């Protein structure tokens, strides 16, 4: 919600549409990263753990 207010202030009052657009794209990128990064991490972790073998005497 705060980002929406910041976007309105930057666009309407300051007239910086390019900065507003860059902020919106950055926010979208951060949201996509926080959604995609855990899935990628778990996939890479599972792939690396497939090669781990414990000693039977452990």
C-alpha cells in the first residue's frame, strides 16, 4: 500500500513518470524473485542431496 502512495506522489506531484515506472518494475521483480527463489533453492538442494550417501555405520 505504501508503494502505491509513493507511486502517486512521484508521478502526479513530481512529474517523474520514468522513476515511477522503474520503481513499479523493481517492485514486480522483487516479488517475482521472492516467489521463485525458494522453489529454485529447494530444487537445487534436492538435486545435490541425491548424490549424498551416508556411511552405514554412521
